[in-house]
């Protein structure tokens, strides 16, 4: 009898062990990468300042991002880098946190503001966008998006590439005489000087150099001196203040000219006018002559 019990226990033991549980793993479907398409009409160089005034370039690159997957995703983050003419100029990051259904799309806008100081070739390339030469660009980056249960992160890859132009044409400057700071004086008894302090405002989005050729100064209706105006940087959407000093040759002044000068020197407001060729230079890429030229006037005098 004692020998039978061990045999019975061995026979019953398998029935006491629980059967193994079968677990079926659901495979994670590899998603297709999101597709980025350029929106040309909303892509442009918004602003560019000349060297000496920052050489700042601002771009807006608009795109549509398309979800080619059979399931919806939420676009969480894009870390991107923008290159112009093949050279990186800046980085940025977007956090749209936007849901994109299967086959649907959503708008995106990449922006960058960067200085191109000392980047001569890039400066010429960007300036060309204002003179009918397309500017090549490329956006590369890492995209993070997720479905209901999984987050996906792409490798660094090209998202967009193409060409863009400047949004606006060149806008002529608004030049005025700052009367309160302009004056006439004598540097020496035989050296009369006319000091014209000017303000040049660039209402557009394209920075340039402002200069002049054969700019003449007229005081009280009489022409007294002629000279060229050295280039003045005028940033986009900003004002530049500068002064011009005219030195009429005393030996060439007649009695009438001297009387006009002495009247202004004595505190009598006297009309001062500047006339000549006004030119603007877009970063040595192209030069434009303004139709009306230098056309500045105001009253000057010296307080006793």
C-alpha cells in the first residue's frame, strides 16, 4: 500500500499544473514619413539689411504637411535648420501639436532671422533675390509625431527645398532736412561752411546704400557748392541720420552770395535746397537711380 501512494501522486501532478497562457503580440506598423510641400505664394525673403547695418535677413517659408498614413497622427515637434545656397544660416523649432487625419494636411510656417555679416557670397545671393535672381534654400530637420499609442521620431532629413524671391520691390527713401540741427558757420574767417543734417527713412523691406552724385547746395536761391554724397546704409523699415558739409570756395563767392551767407549766419532763416542725382545700391548687386533725385529743402540759420 505504501508503494501505491507515490504512483498515484505522480499520476495526479500534471492535472494540477495550470496550462500556459497564450499571448498574441500585435505588431507595430511602421509609419510613412510625413510629406512637406512648399507653398510658393507665401514663401519669400521678407527683409534684408546691407552690411554695416547688420546684414540681417528674414525669411518666411510656408508649407503644407501631409499625412500619408492610414491612421491619424499628431504632429508634436519639428527641429529644423535652414540653409541658403547650401550653407546653414540658422536653426529653429516648431511645436504645432496639431492632429492630422489620414490623407489630411495642415499648414506650417518656417521663419528665420539671421545675420550674414562677413558672408560675402551669401550676401550677394540674398541680394540677388531682389533683382530677379531666385535664392536656393533647403530645410532639414527631425520630426516627432505620434498615433494613439506610439510616438515616432524621424532621422534628420531634408524636409523642403526650392527657390524663393523677395516679397517686395525696392522702395525709394524719404529724405528730409532736419532744420533744427542744420546751420551755417565759418570754420575760419575765409572758410564758410553749410551743414545739412538729413534723415533718410526706408519705408520698404529691402535695405540699401543711399548716395548721390553732383549734389548741389543752394542757399537763398544761389548755388554755392557741388559735391558727391558718400554711401549711407539705410536698413529696411528704419531711419538713418547723417550730415553733409559743403565748403563753398570763398574766392568764388560774389557780393550777393556773401550777403546771403551773412544773413543766415546772422540768424535770418534762409532757404536751403539740395539738388542732384540720388542713387540706391542694393549691396553692390544692382544700382537704381531715383527719378526725382535729391529734392530736399528747408530753412537754416545760425542763432546768435
